C-alpha cells in the first residue's frame, strides 16, 4: 500500500538503508574552522585571541570570567569584530573591569548602538576575586591581560591571564625561539 501512494513504509525504508549503505543518512558536517587574524570562526562561535599577549608578557596563570555585554556588542563579538591588543583588566573594590577592549559598533543596530571602547564589567565570584587579588599582591609587577574571548553555552567568556611584562631581552629570545621552530619545521618538510 505504501508503494501505491508513492513512498515506502517506515519498515521498508529502514530495511533498504541497512542493505544499501549509500542511502544511509549522512552525518551533518562539522562547521569548518577558519583562523584569520587571531579569530577562529566556527558556526556563530568565534574565538578571538590576543596574539600580542604571549609576546609581551609571561603568563603565570589563567582564569575564566564572564563578560557583561549589551545586545549590539554580543552580535559584534559573534561576527569577530573585537580587538584585544591594548586591553587589560583591573580589580576595583570587589569587582573586575576590562579596559581598552575595542568591540566595533554593530552596523545593523540603530541609535541604540554601544560605545566601542567602554569599560566592561567581568563576572566572577567574590572568592575568585579575593584569590586573584592575593595572588596579584604576591606577584610583584603583575597585571591581568585578556587572552581570549569566546562563547560557552551562549554566554560570552574571557580568559584572563595573570601576567608579568617581558623585558626587551625576553622578547628577542621569544623571536629567536619562534624562528628556530619555523626553520626546523621547514627543514623537516624538505627532508620528507
């Protein structure tokens, strides 16, 4: 009866799929991740990296914090229009704030757009802030640097790094180490 109406019954479809592997449902391909200027893009899930941080600072420890954004900022971050190069975080009282992070204005929003360089609150538990304050006091000359912005379960997150600034000598050593790795990889490719 199913064939008269132009289709197969459910049992016939299952039986046909088991015999013919070409007719099985193909799994949906994973979203291709493309990396461009420190932005790793997935499907509506960009991961913005602060590429300058590891060059300018020794990262001692990392901590994840939530990021308080307004609607147009969220849409702009999802597009990957964020610059973290000159940004840093500070603890003021019992809250943590991020300064200097530039989130471009969202083109499609109207007069309710946001200020691109406004101070943004970071969301952390009070005990985490207390521990972070104690650690910063123990480590002389340390600062909080945002390393990445990403989304987790729909919420914007910031990976903060407790960092100490590098000297000029350290930066030269980093450049030399990076060039050595690159030349070794090039030699290995040539060898194969």
